[in-house]
């Protein structure tokens, strides 16, 4: 599958970084400065701390959430003793200090392996350990790597299994289903239930760990700054979406009609309304309704499994043209048996007129999956551009390259005196889930230059550059 150039460049720059994980010492959960963390009870029902850099809690199991990077760290154990955990795992043996009464059970609590004593020898797998003296439960305790009992594997955020059997991945409580069938399932960090329906086998408390703490491993310097900025400039164009919107425009105006069979063309409710029906493939259909109002027109289009260049297309859309062109798209689906499926919904407005001056705006959601239904790209874009202003917000997630999130928003609208001038005010903030935060500021006192500030875990760097065609943050809708 081919990816947009900006996405390939971006992932090559940012694809090897990691976020900072909270640490526990005694009764205190702490985390690095910069992001906003929240500490909750394990079930998420009670919140103990919001923000700051640490949280003091009673012994127990907690949920820690990094809201800045949308990461959830489940099963954070606070033992209350800075020098030791409430139990240890050494090989196949779970052991604990004398004094309290411990019990070791299967992960789902259905089977008890040990009661009391000071240790419990078990097979590799995932277990529930209970300290009945202190009424504390420790779920998801892994002995060995658990792989001996699993016919599936875990690599990062991906649970995968061999072909042949039908698997299902659910939340740990079985309430929510994330994947049905296929050969893999990509999920957020947390605990899951994996079910092999072919063999009627359930694997509870399958733990997907959050990224390890540490440096992001990425820095911006004079050697790579231009490529980073070019990547961001490409992203502002929304090209994954604009290509699909251009296809929708061609469909509604009949640019592919000569490839299909016209079945009928007749008047609708009035003489100004025309209804066209086409057969577009072996079992595909196209119905277009055109309302001609002279200086303006409205077109409604419904495609169902139309064949075009090896793809099956389906969509419902409405296009209104006149002084302003507006197209509203519902589930433009492009299904390619060789590469997968793309679905786009949203709207695009072009009010520039014949002079080329005016406003363009786009608000869309774009999803791409592979041939097995696994997510590849999730992209959303909301923004507008005039001759003198630019305001954009976008968010993309690539699942095939480390589950990378990339978001950006104009904190201050970019402004310039005319299209021929450079932006002399405006600020754009770019955030990478497991990478640095980047800010582009046009208001630095020189209309021919802008400032780039990069904040990584370990350092903050600033650069001043001249505006150029390669780094200009303008929307390129065409």
C-alpha cells in the first residue's frame, strides 16, 4: 500500500520514540513534568489527583492517565513500602513475606492454586494474587512470559494469531468487543480477554503494556529541521482527504459516466429536475438527481458498489454549486481487494469565485484499513484558508508504524496582508504522542521569518528561519 509522502517522512522522523511512564516509590506515584497526569482507582470510579508531578495514595492498585498524550497505565501497584513489593515473582514461584494471608488464583478467579503459606509455584501464565489480611487484589500478575499457554503472540499494541481459528478480543470484563476474526487486533494499553471461538478457549487478563519511559530519542537540529517543517506543511494540506474529495467531485459531475451504462434519464418532480440511473459494474448502481436553477444547481448522488479502476465505490453525497461550491459526503467508501478500504465523510466548501479570492474550508474524517479490516490510518482535518487568514486543526493516527498519534492546532490564527505576502502573525502547536512538542510562531517581529520551538523531554531548542515555499504553512486544497 502506498502512503502519502508527508506520512512516510513523518513516521521516519518520529517512529522510534517513547513516552514517560509513571514511577512508584513508597506511597507516591510520580511522573516527569510537562504532561498532565491523573490518578484514579483501578476501576476509574474515583479520582485522587489531577495534574501536578506526583500523587500520594494508600496501598492498592491504580489507574494513571496521561491526558496530554492519551495514554492509560493500568495496574499501577502501590505497595506502601519503598524497599519491597508485597510479593515477588522468581521463575515460576510467587512468594510473599510472612504475616499476611495470601491466595493465588487463576486470572479470572475461577481456580485457586495456593492458600496461605509463603509461596506458590505455578505454570507460566497470568494470575490473580490476593492479600486477604489487607483486602488487596493484584490482577494481571505474570509468571514467566505466559507464552507457553497462548496460541497467539503480543508485539507492542498488537495481538496476533495464526490463520485457521476465529478469535475475538474483548475488554477484560467482556462488555466491549474490539476485534472479531481477522489475524490480529491493535488495542490501547490495558487488560483484555482473548477468546478462541473455534476451540472454545478463553484467555483472560491479557496485558498490553504502555510504552516504556525514557528519552524520545529524537532531537531537532539544523540537519533535519527543514524536513520536519516540510512534513508539517504537507500535513496542513489534508492531502489524504483532498484526493478523495476530488474523486467525489468528479463522480457527482459525471466525469466517469462514459465508463458505465445509462439505464434511464427522466424528469423528476419539476422540469428543472433530472434523474439519471446507471449500471456501474456487475451489481453496481448509480442514481444522480440534478436540480438546475440557472445560476445555481444542486446534485444528489447515490452510488452502490460501482466498479472503477479495480475499486468498488459507494457513497451518498450532495453538491451545491453557484457562487459557492459545497459538497457534503457521507461514507465515500473505496474498497480495493488488493490494498484495503478507505472511508471518508465530511464537507468541503469553496467560495473563492472566478477571481480566485475568497475562502476554502474542509471538515472531514478519513479512515483507511487493510484487507483484513485492520486499521491503517485515522485522519481528521478541520480548517479554512482565505487570502489573509489560515486556521487549521488536524489529527492523524498511523497504526502500522508504532501506533503514532500526530495532532496540530493553530493556537492563534495565521494572518498576512495579502496572498502575495508572508504570514506575520499566528502560532501553530504540533504534538507527537511519543515525540516532541513543536511550536511555529510567525509573530517574531520580522514578517519574512518565523520561529520554531522544539520541546523534548530533555531540552528546549529554538530556531529562526526565513519563510519559503517549502515551509509555508498554507493549505493546498488543489
